[in-house]
């Protein structure tokens, strides 16, 4: 997915666009839960680059993954006991 932070159509308010409120560097992305309408939460995280004048930010977006053509699958998480069982250990 691509978010063009310079696109002036992404208005936050009358005077600011998205580039004024989202950090310069994105440090992390994570999918969250799905809404009832099918959109998926996308969490976006940044840090302050060790600059006390910059805030650490976390933003979230509701993404229509079908309209955006984004496919995703959940990773298979296994407990240590399940991993050992899958390898034939008891």
C-alpha cells in the first residue's frame, strides 16, 4: 500500500495536510481487527528519532483491503508445546 503524504487531497483540517501530522519515518506497521463493514485496521508507528522535540506517534487507518487489492493472511502462531509435537517430540 502506498500513502502519498504530499497529496493535497489528504486534508486533516483547513490548513494542514497529512504530511503535517504523520512522522517523516515509519518504524512499524501492524494489521489490527476488522470492522463489521469489512475494513481492516492498519496501525502505523513512528518514534522520535531520539529528538525530544519530536513526538512518538501511533496512527491508525481503516483500510478497505478488497478495494485496495490487498490480500493478507494471518500467521500461524504455535506454542512451544505445539512446535515440539509437530516435530515429533513429547
